[in-house]
C-alpha cells in the first residue's frame, strides 16, 4: 500500500463525512419547514485492484438521498376557512400540483398558500396552487398529465354576476289537503288570502342577469282530490301587496290580473301517481321533473329550469327538503374553503356559494427518485415514472385535508446523533491522514 494511497483514502473519508454533515446541517435548518423531506447519506466503497503482496486502498463515496415518500406529521391550523390564507395537507400518497413560475408544473407537499393581489394562491416558496376550473359541465380532468390545470385564482370572474339557470325545490305535499275552488286559486290573483289547508307557500331566491337577487313566491294548491292534481303558481315577490288584509295578494295591486306585469311568472299543473308511492307523475301533462320558468320579465334568463321531480304527496307536513339555485350576485368573496370533495368553495358576502376549482393530487411510481428543487418542490423524472392524476381518497391517493399543514420529517434527536457520529469519523480519518503525513516526513528526511 502506498503512502499516497493511504492519504487519498483518508481524504475521501473526510469528504464523505463532510457531505454527511452537510446533509445533517440542512435537515436541522429545515426542522420546522412545512413539507420538508429529510435527506439521508449512504456510503459506498470504491475498490482498486490488488496484486500479490500489495494492497491498494480504495475510497468511500457519499450518496445523499431525499426521502420524498416519507409521511410527515400533520398540524391543524386556523386557516380552514379564510379569504386570504388557505392551508392544505395530504395524509397518504400524493402531491399538490403547483406552477413553477415559468409555465411549468412541479409537485409539492408544502401547502401553506396565501392570496396575492392578483388573486392567485402562492406558498412561501412562490409556487402557485393549480386546480381544475369548475364549469357548467364540471371539470376538464385527464388521468395521465397536467392538461386542463390552471392556477387557482380567487379574483377570476368573481366580480361579475352569474344569472340563475337551474334550481332544485323538493317539498313533501300533504295528501290530506282538500281541493280549492277554481275561482280562488292563487293563479287567479284574487283579493283573498289562500286557505292554508289547501295551499302550501314557499319562496326561492334567484339571480337576474345583472346579479339582482329576486325572491320568487311559489304556491302549491290542490285542485282535484280524485286525481291527485295540484297547481303550481310562481310570483315575483316584488309585486306583492304591502297593504290590505289579504297581502301578499293581490300581486301587482290589481285583483284578477294574471300577467307577468302583475307578478305571475309561471302556472303549471302537476299530477301525482297514487300507484307509485304518490311520486310526481307529470308536469303540464309531460312526464318530466323539470318546470321551466321564463324569468326574462324580471331581467333573468328565459328558461330557468326548476327541478321539482322529487316532490311527493304523502300525509304529513309540507316542510322543504331541498331548495337551491345556481348563479351569484356581483360581489366579492367573503371566505374560501376546501370541502371533502376537494372543491374550492367561495362564500360571498350575501351568503351565496360557488364552486371555483377542484384540487387534484398527483403521484408517481417511485417518488424518492424525483428531482429535488428549491422550495420543497419536486420534478418528475425518468427514474420516478410518469405522473398519474387523481383526487383525494380514491385510486390509492391519500386524503386532502383543509386547515392543516404537513410538518418536516426531520427527527432532531436522530440528526444530532448522526452529527456526533460524523464528527468522530471525520476526526478518525484526519488522524489517518496525519499519520500518513508523518510517515511521508520520515521518508523525506531519509535523504538528510
């Protein structure tokens, strides 16, 4: 074994331990960094060919690996419903998709996002959260790539009004109600209060093209006991009478007026089938559950489709089971949250809600082989495998948790122990190098 080889081997040992100490230093520095993944150092021996009676020492190589697949602990925060900040964590497999600032896509588990002036949600490293925009036909989702993903922007389209185009109203009507005389039906707009034992009244708010919220008064009145027939009359509540003993009738202030100008927007006849659990049979003679209402006279759409298909006629009360419409007024967001279905839900100052984006998760076959980037982000590579997209809680993906953050995977006690081990190993290698240096001095001094 040559003296030079001895010294080179000890130098490789010191370099390897220095690399290990660098990894420990980085881990300790990021012990409180959300989404940070611990790095470990593994050593590999490098051997040289040896001859008879002569040994050539090799070297050691330090390989640093990042344990990207390791799950960190979760800490709950107060930012599950906040208009300026949104915290997201993943329990199980999967990564959030974020924009790298250059139009590319990278993956991360660092889910502390803050709203920027332009409306985008950006984490501490400057990466913008991405999701699938929710349109009238749902989301444009693909399985094997990032197509269709857009930066989540809370300002996009939120100041503009969206008119109501569809709604659902489900009311269990009371079969024991008795029929009303034709002349006294709400659709006749008489100066008479509907009999509460013959008519059920409810209200529903819709939005016009300009974003105005208009309350519709809806009356269900039994017209025929034998055939289980009811009349549905829809009025513009703004036309309701405010004086008189029979208010809100007559609408428009004129008894007998049955036009849109007087507030009547729709009259339909519904029939229940007594052979099928008194479920809704027809609307205006058609076997459909949709009642179209022309809202153009109040500034809305010409075909607002109200789904009343689940309306039933049983003995009991008439309390609504479901009542909702789409659309929103022209206003800003009061708060934003992420539901269990991974939908970013905006709540407006009026209390109206709207689904904006659906947050997907991404995964690869070998996550520990991804390329590590600054800011706790990772880029898929050939070694990690191609990206597969999905949603939390399905197809092997973990769960997306709102109002929580994933902690660093660094174990401080373990890192301090490793640091002591590396320090001792570095010192031992330096002693070997020092011994080699002293032998070299002896060799040099032989000439003196």
